[in-house]
């Protein structure tokens, strides 16, 4: 089980002929992910690592009976690539690409909502359901099958925590990277909702960072829904100086949210155990699961 | 970390004026002589405004009012020799002073939680707008902009009406709001605001001050702004600028432990961990994903250019980043730049064995745990006192 991706996921890789695209296709195949096709406009007809390459998603989807896509296309063209996937009926789209303009991301997410498409990212390490499917760029050896659902805004910090959970024999149901950009598809609340419904997930680790108010909203959600599974969190950025101000409008929209302190307080008030440093998450989780 | 591109007041006003938003007549000067030329073309009295990107300019004495050309020359000399919050004033904007009847506020910004742009408006504008929003939130309107619709004329008319305007003033004001939204979208602004947007004594609306912050990820659509960012003046220190040109995220802090890592979250957590154990980080530097050895070497150079640094903590968790490339970069920097400061290196992940071997062969000790490495670097930093 786990959420969003599993052994029935059949993925296409958009931007498969680039350095990152081809490298990670290889690693995903080695992990056992069913990569059924790739796209690269103008390069249709060849094969990379045994995967057939098409010019368009339309052809790739048909050829591989795909139900998910992972995008490595450069920032200026990534939103268009995601729209191509959506328009061809793909319902799970992972966008690895970083530096996508906010305006493009806003337009994309609005359309994804209309079409009920699940977008992960942009600027995400992707998603992994250990033992079943990796749709991303994370080093796979640090993960292990188990009952901890992980959701994070960060890449390498997620690896840090996942590796320490695995060392403590706390395996993961699914590990989901929301993406580090201001505008992303899925958010903490979406992930909490899905983990709540997933029978394999026994506890949730939430890794947030300064900026925005997604952690505060997650805290409110945990209270409002009387969330049933234990949640442990880490928030990066306690030591960060006050961020560069985004004008009056930014301050008005966000209110007091955004600082590590505000996020930590909101989560603690919601009954979430918040770790002082990444290395403490595993211990808090082990204690939570016992009580 | 995002290095948003802030525009100077005069740049923002020029863009607003191009889109048909009324702004006071004015001109730019970089010397007192030039200021007199500008003033001679305008109608007195004047507002003489330092062009700096830091907030709180007015309170710091960066805006002066003058009645004639001579006074303007003196005001210009004064401002051009000033530093505002440590930033030297390099240019000033001289404009016709407007007779203010009422100060309004109107801005557009991206709203993460709504995943849309949002228009923020108030009939009580001015420097206290954030206080107003906190104390009397009912006086500040927030109107979400549906991405598929944009900000529509009926919405801007509603805002104008709620601000208390009637008859043809409604569409006059609404059209200014609509134009500001267009400026924001055309230039990929993360923020564009008029504060104050002024109602003058003779019943006109005018953007008396304007701020604009551009999404740096969209600079490929605005080559003229990218050029200005890299060549022109900005808030960034030379190190921050060099880092940005090389796609490294660097923020200077005021401690004595230099920090290099990969991934913004991990680097932030590294700073937090150092602070947790009682140390003081000197900077934030994220080399990003998959950094080749040259980028690692350059990162060392940038971080070590801060004279306050006593020790260096390199924390790498290799996913796309390969540990052998990191090791190569460290050795390159050590050889070329003669890095003499003590280093603590935590290196795990892709090609970890190879990276460790390279460093150990060169006599550099490598640790595996972030907690242990943080404690070690603080110990060395203290020992060096």
C-alpha cells in the first residue's frame, strides 16, 4: 500500500534524454519502478535503457499504458510538459524541475485542480513507496518498507531523516517530497489526509521549513479533524535571520506565520511532537509509537 | 532560497507610467548638478527621494521636500552623501510634490496557501498599513484572483466602491487597479504595490510610491531586468552576488563557523544544529544538487572570504551530489587557495567510500553523523580562541 504510487504505477519520463532524465531513469528501473516510456520532442523512435522514446506524451501513453509521469524538462518548458501530461489524461505528475516561475506554477495548479490531477512538486525529490515504486531522484538505499508516512518540503533533509529512521528500524510506508517552491501541487494537508486513509501508515513524520504558512495550516487541520495517527515534526530554520521582506502585501497575506517559532508553536499546540534537530526524530517517533 | 529582484522606486514608477498609471512628473539624478537640471524642468515644490532598496527610507531621512531649484541642489548633495542602513545612496529621484487629500493602498502578491495571486487594498494606506491590517483587519480587503479569470473589472470596481468612492471615480480607480495587475503579470512580479496610492487635492489618483519585486526564476522572460540585476546595484554583498552568478545560494550571517551543504533544508538544519550545541554559524551556503568539484571549490572560496571565520563545516548528503566530486573540490580549493582553516567534513551518500578515501589520504578527517560533526566543529572553534 502506501499512498499515490505503488507496484501498479506505470510511469513515463518526460525529458528522458537529458543528463538527469536518463541517469535517474536508470536508477528508477534498477529500483523496480515500471518506467514504460519516455518522451523527448524530436527524438522519438530510439530506446534508452530499453525504454522506448516518443516525441509526444500522446504516443507514449498509448504505447506504455502509462498512469503517471515524472518530469525532468528545463524550467522554461516544464509547466508546458505538465500540461501535456494532464491533457493526455495522466493523473499523477511528479515535477522534479526547479526554478519554475511562480506565474507558470499558479496557472498549472489551477488547471490541475480542475482536472483532478495530483501534482507533486515542482522542485521535489519525488515520491517513493519503499519496495514498490520510486518516482523520483532520492537515493533508494536509505529507505525501508514500514509504517511511517513521511512528508517534507525539503530534499536532502528528508534523506537525512529517512536514513536515521531506517537505521532505527522504523521503515516507511511512503515518503513524499512536496517540493521546495512557494507554489506546489500537494501540500501537508493533502498528505495527512491520504496517510490517515492508508492502512499501512501507523505514524506520520512532517518535515517543514521557514516561509509560508503550510505548516500552520497543517497544525490546524490536525486539531480540526482530531487526527488519529501520531505525528512527529521537524522544522528547519530556527537559526535563520528574519527573511527578506516581501513588501506590505506579503506581510498582510501571511500575518504572523512563516517563522520557525510560529510553526513549532502551532504544531506543539496541535499535539505534534517537534524534534529539536533532525537526529531526534527517530527517537521521538519510537517513543510516540510505544505510548 | 530565492534571490528576488527588487526594483528601485524610479524603475517601478517608470513601468507603472508606461502602463498608463498616473505618477508624479519626475527625473533621476546621480549628482547635485544633474538634480538642478531635473528640477528646472519640473514645477515646484519638489520631493527629493533617495533611491535605495532597503525599507524604512522615509524614517531614515531619505526623503526631503524642497521649494525651489537651489534647495533641491542642497538636498541632492545631502542625500547623495548619505548611507541608509549601511547602503550608500547612489541616485535620487526628484519629482513634483503632490497635494495629498487621502492615502490609499493597493498591491498584488502571490498567495501560497491559495495558490493564486491576491489583490490587497485599503482606503487607509501609508506607512502604517501593516499595523492597520493587524489591528483593524476589516479595513484591509483581500481579493483572490482566480488564475483562469485574472483580476476582472467587476472585481476592481467592487474594491473601489468598498473604498468609499462613487460615480465616475469608481471606474477611474478600478482601471488603475487593473493596470497594476497587468504590470504585475507582464513582469512576473512576486509583489507590486502602490503605497500610498494618493487621492490629490484636485481629485486625481496618483501612485506616489511604488515597489516591485520580480520572481528571479522568470528572469529568462525579462533579459533587461536580468542584466540590471547582475550589473547594477542591489542589496547583495559582493560574495552574495558572486554566489548568485554561479547559482549558489549564499547568505551571510554573523558567526564564526563557515557552513557549506547541499539542499536548502539540510543547510538550514545544519545551522540549527550548530546553534543547538552553542555554536554560531557564519553563513548559509547551499551548493544545490549535483554540484561538480569546481562549484565546491568556489563555495569554499566564497565562504572563506569572510575574515571572521575560524572553522569550516561541510555537510554533504549525496543524492544527485556525488561525494567523490565534493572531495575533489575540497582538495582543489585546499591546493589552489591554500585553505589553512580547520575543516570538519561530514560526507555520506552516493560514492561515499571513494570520497572518504580521497580526503583521508590527504589527511582530512571525515565524520558520518551530523550531530557528531556539529559538536566537533564547535569544539575546534572554541579551542582556537
